């Protein structure tokens, strides 16, 4: 015998179906008498329950969505700007409608501004930062192509894996977390491996470094390589000049300084990178991440926009507002604010007797600070103390630094002295409870 649908849910589902079908039929077929509709609906719902093919709806969905407010002072996501969240509740537009294309054009102009580039191929990928990273990699690299990958933390290691999964060859240039690559390191790698692409992480969120980039692009070009840069955890928080620094592929994420929900990720390709992609011997192995297709949809070529996939409409609105926040503030002011808040954080941590992983201040990522956990302290107890008592997120380390560091992110909407002081106070309170000094 077919299992029965349990009563309370069945009743609710029935109500819902009645109201939806009622509305729909009333609009489309005003001539149908109410009695006919009722009997159609009961035949439909009783046949669904009779053959047992419809499982019960989950009870949890009948409760209101409950999301507590937390202060996200980890390496991301940051709390979103209120106007960004508001933008996501605006009406949907069709992804092929002209009003929506205007929004795409505004987003594109905003990305050109935050990247300081004139590149025609500038758009956003329907994916989080990792998706943008993968987009850059799979478009620039074909099977057997060599990438020289700077690994001084999690993200270089991740890119090397992406390249290898793409059938390309990753030559790892390794440094301990907390250290950066010199021009000499990079030149040596270029000479030795003759790569097609060099990958560096500008703002490391696992090791807390800001990789110096001035001069790297020229060097790569001298050896016939393209420069690909990850700016997910630093964009908007420190100077970045894509064109001036000769970066060929640059991407970022939405959920850090742009303080937009993780979803859609800005990316840009230089003319050189574009030529390399258009001159590929083989098609890009991922259709979804195919840059020429995406560029066309974003109106970056002279052809009419073609459907590629349904754009993330609400996420595009949100990104537009995140970009507008940075544009209204101005990049220079945004960089200065992040530097000033980072300085406040360093001073406070120093007063508490805490040490930073990155010794050389000039190569610290101002957006994500990596703090060494003192001997005898359980990082998690301190981190949990912050969350349980104050709803403040202080993250731990990952990779080889798991258990050894905390990571504090001060980015975008959260980049205020008040938030820095609050985080310091919460950290101090946790340490007072959990750090038994001799
Ligand atoms: N690169 C860096 C430097 C990051 O910090 C992150 C996210 N923490 C990513 C890439 C990947 O971004 P996402 O998690 O949004 O996919």
C-alpha cells in the first residue's frame, strides 16, 4: 500500500496548491467555474497522495528563516553593506533585456575602475573567487602548458591543483607562509621553466602577505610569459594598478572589501591575454567558464550579446552597489582607511603581547592579519569565546598554520576603528580567560 502523506503537511501543501492554482487559473481562464477548479485540484492532490510518489515536505521549511547577526572579522565574508543587501531584493529583470544590460555595463565600468584598467575584456563570473581563479587558469592554459606558480600559502597550492586538473603543468615556486617572492626568485623561475603563465597571490589570506607586484609584469613579458594575479583578499584595501603593473589576468571576490555576498566575481584580461585565449589551439575545456563567451554576453566584443547562461541577476545588482560604495568613497580613500585600520590592529595586538606572522610590515596584507597563537593557548577556545559571548568571528589558520594562528579580516563595510577596537577587546577578553601566563 502506498505510504500516506502525514496530515499537517498535507493540509498545508493542499492550501498552498489551492491558492497558487486558484490565482493562476483565475488569470488565464477566467471562464472556468469555481466548482470545476475545486474538483481538478482535489483530483490532483488525491492522486498525488494515493500513489505515494510525493514525499513529505521538510518540516524545517515551515519555520521562519532565522539568521543571527554576527560581526564577521575573519578573512571573509565580511558583513555586507545594507544597500547591497537591499539591492538584492529589487525586482528581477530578464537577463537579455536592455535595462539589465545597462546594469551590466555599469558593473563593467566599476570593475575597470577598481582594477584601474581599460581592458575591454572586463566582466564578472557567475561564481565565487575560486570560480574566477579557475576561469583565468582554464582560459590561459592548454594541455601541457606550463604555469610557474608562486606558492606561499593556500592559494598558490590551489591554483597549481587547478592547472594540473586542466592537463597543464604546474611548476611550484615555494616560500614559507608569511614570506613573499622577490624579482630574483621570479626571474629564476622564468629562466628555469619557461612558463606560459606566472601566477602570484597579491593578498594572501592564509599567510597574510601582500606580494609586491611592481616590475613583475615587465619581467614576465620579457620572458614571454603572462602574469596572472589573485586579488580576492586585498582588492580595494591596497593600491592595485592592473594596466600600469602589466597584469594580464586579474580577478577578485565579492565578499571581502566589496562587502557583497559571495557569488559573483570580477575578472579582467589584458589585450595580450585576450590574444592568447583567442589564438588557442584547443577550445577552453570548460564551457561555463569560457572567457570569449562570457565576454560576449557582457558586451565586451563587437557582436550582439548571445545567451551563455542566465546571469545572476540579483547578484549583479548587489555587486553594482558594492562597486558603487568603493567608487563613491574613492580608491585612494579606501586604501588609506584599510591601512589606518590595519595600523590600529597592529598596535593593539602588540600591546597585548601578540606577534604577527609577517614580520616585514611593508609586505603585510592590510586586509587580513595573521596572528601567532602564543604557546599554551588553545586558539579555538579564544575564537569560540569571541563567537559565543560577542558574536564576533575571529578565524583560525589553515594549511600548515592550522592551530597555530588566528586570522582577523578588516575589510570594506567592516573597516572601521570601532570594529577594530571591538575585535581587540574581544580577543583580549578571550586571552585573559584562556592564556595562563606563568
Ligand atoms: N583567493 C584568495 C586569496 C582568497 O582569500 C579566497 C577566499 N578566501 C579565494 C581565492 C577563493 O574565493 P572563494 O572562497 O570566494 O571561492
